[in-house]
C-alpha cells in the first residue's frame, strides 16, 4: 500500500466512523513502512486540520456544486489541493498520483480541478469576505470559535492560537521516575531509532514520527504520553507520598499515572471513568508502568458514591469541548456551537459532587482542555461563590501553544478546616 492509499483510507475511515484522527493515525503508522510514516502523517493530518481551507479552494474551482461532490471524490480533491498548496512535491506527482486513486468516471473531474488551481497560481483567495471569516478560512477553524476567542482573548492572541493549531503537535513523554530519568529515556528511545530531547528532569519531547506502542521503552514502562499542560495540572494538585487521591474522570489514565509517580508510588490513587473499556486502559497503563497504588473502577463523576473515602486531593478533569487540543484532534474545530452548549451544566454537576470527597484542609483541582470562558472561569467562579468553605487560590489559562503546551484551564480550591 502506498502512502497516498493509506491516507485515502484513513480519511474515509474518519469520515465514516467518526474516529478521532490521532487514534486512526496511530493505528495506521503501525502498518506503514518507515519511509512512508512521515509522509502519511504530514498528508493525513494536513488534510484533517486544513479542511475548511481546502474546501474553500475546491468550491472556487469545481464546476460541480460542492454539496454534490461524492464523499470519496472530495477526499481525493482535498489530498491533491493540500499537496499542491502546502507540501514540497512536484505538481505532476501531486496531481497524477492523486488521480490514480480515483475510479475512471471521476479521474477527469479531479484532474480538471487540480489543474485549474495550478493555473491560478496555487493561491488562497480571501477576497470579499469579512475579517473573522478570513481567519476562519485561512486557519481552517469554525467562525464561531474564532469570534469567541477574539472576544475573550483579543485578536492578537487568537491569531497566535490559530497558528499554533496547525502543524505537527509536539509529543511529550512523561518519564517514569521509578525506573529511569530523562537522560536514560532519551538513550533508550535512540536504541529504537527514535529522536528525542529532554524538556525537564521529568519530561522528554519525542521529535521523530513513530508508533509509540511499538517502542520497547514504552512497553517496558519507562514513560507515558502526556502533554505539558496536563502534567502541570497534576503538579498543581501536588499530591504527597502516603496521601489518598481521587481522580474522578481519569481515562485513559495519564493524570492518574503522573499523580502516582509524584507520590513515589506510595499511598492511594482511586481512578474512575464512566465506561469499563476506558477503565481497562487505566488498569493496563498502571500495570505497564508498575504503579500499584492505582485502583481503577467504573464510576459516574456526577453521582454521589457513599463508599468513597474523603481524600487529601481530588482531581476533577471534566468532559469539555476540547478546544485546547485542536492541534491533536482537528475534527473538533468543525463542531457546531450548539453541540457544546450543555457542557457547563455537566461540569458544574461533576464539580458539585467532587467537593464531597475533599477532606477539610484538602485540595480540589478543576481542569479542562478547552479555551471557553463558559466552561472555565465561569464554572470555577460560580463554584467558589456557592461554596464558601472552598477558597479559590489559583486560576490559570494556558493558551494553545503557550509554553509548548495544549490549551488548558486549571482552578485550585482549598477546603477550609
């Protein structure tokens, strides 16, 4: 299978199944040849993250109405336009190799659209649309998101976040301090032909494309993958050896793993998720990393559990719109605003339940991987106002791309004695 065939299959799968692009790509990289890995990653993610830009160009040069273009044909057009617009590939190869993947009845049409784009100078035409829509098309992000960010963070920071949302997202490996340090991990990764560099004593950035789960260092429990912002969220909770910690929305387990490591694998980490299949991921990860203080079980974070003990620290990393991780899951950028409007109600319900598990003098962290005031500051401030026994001691928004991390919000509460 060629690299383009692999990408075409991936695009069809994500369109049909609604699979997240990062999960689909990871599975495909395990089957691709070493030479194809970088190309497949660049083209697949490029098409996924530039979809609105590519569709804007296709509309301009297609003699068929956009809504009448067959799904498979549209995916091939996106692949072809992306190669011509953003990749250092000869025009003939970009067009001919893409057309080869099409059935006979659509080859001529695809060739005509791509050749028309070439004749026009392979440029993005943004004439005649307002400033917000220009940003939306240029950076391939829903207009309502661009408008919201501009209102909440200003135009300059919005553009910075939109720029950070494009291109390959960094991959950070959280070092398992029970078995190695950052330098050890860099060496072990190099033995598998993977390039990396230390970010801190606890973190390494993996700088070459690879199938993480196939690496010996991963299988041997030397690290788990976790973004910098997520790591800092755990560090803010500051669990200590011997304490009891509850992670209410834990799957796939990255934060639970980091919490247990910060505790030197001494104490208790009680990790919960709503679905058994996701709880299994936590159990498997904890076993791989040798973290035996983690107990994972099915649990509804919004429903009271009288059997849970009061804990020293409680982490409440709630379900959210995910706007802070769009560089990893670009399909989130294309969601409609109405799909996300019920989230603050769910988040408030989970936080109201989480408070019951915090002992007097204990800490509660509320966090999201989104950049939306309604899900972040508004929820945290409302909780503080309604619960005078909890003091809001710190509230921070890490913008997308800021300090290398994903977009992330954290609020730290301390329960009064």
